[in-house]
C-alpha cells in the first residue's frame, strides 16, 4: 500500500524528516522557501496531511482547493493560522502543540521583562555606539522587578509558568486577567489574584501579555488601555502580533505614557512598524520565545506524532476539532 503524502512547510531538524519518512512520502522544504498563497494552496492540494508552523493560512479558500487534505498539524501552540470551523466543515483535522514549549516560553517572557525593565539592550547599544566614557549615578535607571507588581493578561499554561517564576523566584505580587477565573488550586500555586483588565493595567508595574490571538483579542492593548498604565510601567508581548496596537504603543513609548516595552511579536511580522523602530525604550526580538533546540525539536515531534497517530490509528494527541474524528 502506498504511504500517505505529507508536506512539511518549512525547514525542520533532519531527525524530524527521518522519523516522518518511516510512515509517509514526505515533501520537505529544507531550503526554507516562503510560498505565496497560490503556491502554498497548490502544494497543499497535492498532499493528505501537512506539518505546519503556525503561520500558513488554512481557511475556507485554501480548503476548497484541497479536497484530498485530511489533517494539518501545527508545531506551534497558537493556531490563529487555522480557521477551525472551516476545517471542521471540510472534515480536516486540526492539531496544535501545547505543553512542550510552556517552560521555555515562560523563561523567555521573564527574560524579556528583565531586559526591558532594566534597560539591558539600551545599555548594550550605548556601548556599541562608542558613547560610554564615564559612569553616572542615574545611568540607565530602570524599574525594580523583584517585589514589584506583575499583571498577566491571559492565564493559560504559559501565563501560569510566568506567574510561578514571578511569585516564587522574585517575590512579586501577581495580578491576572483571563476569560475565566482559575481554580483556587491554580491561583494558590502561582499566588495570583484575579482582577479586571482595568484594575490590572492601573496597578501593575509590569504587564505581560500571553493571551491567544482571536478576533475578540485584537488590540487587547490599544490607546485607551495604555492610558490606564503607570508612566513607569513596562509592557511585554510574547503572545501574538495584533494583540497590541503597535502604532498606539509607539506613541505611548515616545510620549512617556509608559516607560518601556519588550516585544517578541508584531502586527504584520516579519515587518516591524517603523514607529516602533524609532523608540529607544523598547527591546525587540524576532518571535523566538520558544526557540531552544530541544523545545523546537519537541514541538516538531508533537506535530509529527499527531500525523502518525492520525494515519495509523485514526486518532491524534492534541486535537482542536475532535468532532472530525468522532
Ligand atoms: C512558534 C509560537 O515558534 O507556539 C507558538 O504559538 O508562537 C511559537 O512558539 C511559532 O508560532 C512558529 O511559527
């Protein structure tokens, strides 16, 4: 019997391809080309399954052109590239890769908070420009992290992992806002207090965004929200571009409405809004919060195992639309 045909949409570690090749006829993209929508749709239409990176659109228009397709397995935990209801209508299984990246991403979120609050890259850039010629008492004075108040918007697995670091490692007060309140057990574990978004923004010294992207979450932080924050506050976004209104943020950073921002994700990335690039009180990273070799390999393996389980046993490990399997 011929093997199912799957496509791996971008460069992956070779061991992932070796593993997949035991079960599938694999089309890889080890030259890491970025296909346009037509190219992507045409290629996807020639396969039974896809290992996707969380950025390729799988929507009504794409699905209509891919009648052979049965499953798309994201290696990311975020799945805003999928139109899940459309996938369900087309009987295409959708999976993501939760858990495997939680601690690594929380480490990064905390690192970005530290770098932003303590102005680490501003200091580095100053040295690189050759401007450092004497020490000053108020040199790159930043904001305290230990003992301060952290507000987390989006209290899923990654939010809770950041809260644990903050409460237990740095003695921070943790406030959170989420669609639903956590169980008493989870609140106690990360010593976190549920508050409204407005209260969180007004009280927090540092705000970290870990909310998944959805239409409802678009511009969770815009001009009105930035206006509620303390002028000394730090904003960190490791969630998705579009959760923050980048233009409003650039204005708030330039006018001193808030002190600093750390951004790993951007509206329209890999493009970054030029107004943000003009701000010195900002730390920018290119969507790398989960990027360690072990974690990225683990994420790819979760996606690979979803594809294998689906084609060999008719089930998956981390379904987003289990009704398709039923
Ligand atoms: C991924 C992420 O690296 O898992 C997610 O949702 O944002 C990252 O960890 C990214 O989505 C890959 O495209």
